[in-house]
C-alpha cells in the first residue's frame, strides 16, 4: 500500500522538505549522490535509470525559484534531468528537463529581472494548467514519472 502524506513533512518545517524528499527516495531504494557542497540544490538519483534532479522547496506559498546558472550548466548535456518542486502539502511537481525550454517559451516559467543570481520563477497556479508539468503526491509516483524506474 502506497503512503500519501507521511512521505513528506508538514508545513511547519518547510526548510527541510528537500532533505525529507531525499530521505524518502532512499527508503524506496533510490541511490542518491550529492555534491560535496551540501547547500547544492541538485543530486543524482539512481534506481533503474540515472536522473539528475534539481530539487527545490517552496519559499513562499506555492512559489519556487531555481537558479538560472544551475539550469544553464545541465540543459544542453545529454543526460536525463528535471526539476522537482516540493511543497509542504504532500504535493510536488516534476518538470522533465526536455520540457523546460517549451515552458519558458510559453511563459509558464519566467526569468526574474535581477542580473546577479538570476532565478527562474515557478508558480503553482500556472504549473497546474500545463500538460508539460506532472504533479505527484507520493515518492513512489515521483520515481515512476521522473524516469528513475
């Protein structure tokens, strides 16, 4: 039987969502390799396939920011990658890397105006309207939709 909400913490600990997400992946036998810089917001997951995952938690209600520099480093590589946007209500969104350019063209994902530390901005209300974004409620579903399995 698949657990739904216990796989993620509650909204009282939003700064720990990515750590709990990684912990839940490991419980499902996903091998997680993290960079030596623990502040890095990406990791490599391995189960059946290898996927580079940019995992971010919501800093404001239903909104996320992902550093443009990180995406620029991997967008043109021939690897399986994507963005996992984690929210405290047991909900997340998976954006397959191959869908990212189209999401920016459609302005579902927008680039902030700061020149230093530019970030792509994601908002729950626009993500929910796109077929290029996949919602998930469990780590088990995330493993399937992300390509790990």
